[in-house]
């Protein structure tokens, strides 16, 4: 299997990246290959940053031959995708939103249908918009027909919407524990649903 995480933070070594790396590290190598993509770097290197709805259906012409085309090809192959974002004004970052605004061709091709989806959010305060950010990530994944999982698994508890942390994430012991549960849940559900992808 292939499990891909996308860091929506402009900081490749920040709080969101830390949690995504923890989740990927908790996935045993014998179960899946993993990859971590940096949303802002992909968008900045891929031509116009925003979707202009130049045609319907979307031909993907604006990003052919760019890192965004490569990223979309990798997402289409993934068995699971983990989206991570810091809280920016109660929701996800602009680069992550721009990346998915340009994913209309993937949606038309049903490329992410039945792919497992999970969410990670980090805020500056304990109640700093993490749940609204996770909800925005869930909305993106639901529009692609993905199967959402939370941070619960049989060895712990049923969990919640995903991993929510307060920065600095390295010091949020609760969130650290939830990364392990989420990793287990992703592998379990991805393996159980392989035949429908």
C-alpha cells in the first residue's frame, strides 16, 4: 500500500509536519510505503496558483509537466491520504486549499474514490479552531468520495475527528498519543478496503 501525507503548513519542519511524520513513522514498512508532500512548494512551482475554471470538465492543462501533476499522480495511486494543516483564521491554509481547488480533474476521474482519508490540525490555543480546520479537511475529502477515518482504533478507543494539537505539538502529549491510534486505524481500514479501490 501507499500512504501519502500532505503538509499544508508553509513550515516543512513545524508542528503540523511533526505530527504527520509521527503518523507515517508509526506505519510499519511491511504494511505500506509512505510519502510526505509539501503543499506550498508544490503550488509555488506549478504555474498559476489558483484555479480559474478555464474549462469544464477540467483538462488539467494549467499544471501539466509541473510538480502538481506529479503530486496528483501520487495521490491517485495512494491507498490513504492524510491532510494536515495549521489553523489559519479558523480553517486550512491557502496553499492546501489551492492544491485541492486545482484537483477538479482528479474528481472527474474519481481518482480518489474510496481512498482512506484522515486529518490533522494544529492551533495556537487549546480551542483555537482545530475542529473547524479538521471539518474543512473532511469536506475536501468527502467531495472526492474518500472514506474518512478518525483517530480511534480497537486497541485504544473510538477516537474523534482526527489528530488535533496545540502548538508546540512536540509538547502536546495527548496529540502525540493520537498519532499512534490514527496510524493503526489508517492501516486497518486501508487493508480492509483495498478491493474497492
